[in-house]
């Protein structure tokens, strides 16, 4: 039995979801509720973060570690890092995890103010139990303040600092792609999946598994100003052509993911 523990809105979880779907491995997705998740995850692993994979008793935490595990232990050779470009692929993945993944968390937390509480409530509550929705109904303010501190988004200038890192990463992606369709080789690989999945919540493509409730105003303006960037075009293309078309499986609910034969 393979279980992936996620947050519905998490882009790092989407990276692993996409990798599993593309490898056509059946699994069950267990959606956790941010906040109360800490106890559940810490009972299984050293840190409280998702994604976390439980595969026939083995626990693997962290998106890149899970992709490594799929490559090395589950025979998904596309994700194995052992060729000539292994180091460069690893380096790119880390760069995107920081430059897009972490920066997005900071941009979101720094821009989500009190008026955006309805967005935060929907994102956190999506797919979760009623008691969690009720919890967010009354405690979204304090929980949001904890999230802002966790990602150091409460500090003055944090939005600008994250935006600068994000922009540098966007430009380095454009430089790398420079007319290529994919980062390495002739087919999408782990870096392409990473880049597109981590940009997913900003671009909100129609076939993203999380129906997006929108973005805080400041963040929506930030995205609109960069709409034509080649790194965004790559992510749009990845969602359009490679998210489900190349990996069809039963969709429509988060939960059981089974390849369609
Ligand atoms: N580097 C980690 C980052 C994971 C991460 O930041 N997860 C967030 C959700 S997007 C999380 O679980 N935050 C809550 C926590 O750490 O308790 C990965 O690649 O999996």
C-alpha cells in the first residue's frame, strides 16, 4: 500500500503527485489539514512537513527524497540520478525548490493580509474534514500569523526579498531553456515537473488538481506583471501537454489515484 500525505494546496506535494501520476504508480492521497497535521506527521517522521510518502512501511519525507526513492527503489528510471547530468539535475532541482518553492511560500504569506482570510480558509480547508473547516473559520487569523513567522514573512521587506529571489530564478530558467522545450533531453524530466508544479499555484491552470480560490491582490499583480515570462510559458505548456495527457489516471477527486489503462 502506497500513501502520499499532502496538503491540497502545497506545490511541493503537487511535484510528488505529478511524479507519481506520471510514473503510473497507484497510490492513495491522504489530505492533511495545516496546523493539526503537525501531530500526525511527527508521529511518522522527524519533521512536520509534507509531502510524506509511506510505501509498504517505508517512510520518505521531502519531495526530492521521494523522487530519489521512486528512482532508486521503485524502478522509475526517469527519476534516477546517475547519468552524466545527474549533478546538474540535482542542482537545478534545489535551485527551483528554493527560488520558486520557498519564495512562493514567502510571497504568499507576506501578501495574505486580513482581507484575504477567505482565500486562506479555502486553501487550507480544501478536501479536509468539517472540523478543520470550522477551526479555520474561527482561528484563521492566529494560524496565518504562525505561518507568516514560520516563513519569516512577517519581517519588513520580506515580500521584496522573496520577489527578488523569485525573479532571479525565473531569469535563470529562461536562460537555461533558451528555445529548448525541456531542461534536459527530449522529454520532460524531474526538473520540468519541479518547475511547473512549483509555479502551479501562481498560474492556476484549469487542470491543476486544486481548484484555486484566487490569490491575494498583491500576489495577483506580481504574477500579472510577469505573465509573458518564458519560465511561465514552460509551466503552462507542461500543464497543458504533460500533466494528465501523458499520465491519464482516474481524476475528479483527491484520494485514490489509479492509472487508466
Ligand atoms: N523541501 C521540502 C519542503 C516541504 C514544505 O515546505 N512543505 C510545506 C507545505 S508546501 C509544509 O509541510 N509546511 C508545514 C510544516 O513544515 O509543518 C520538500 O521538498 O518537500
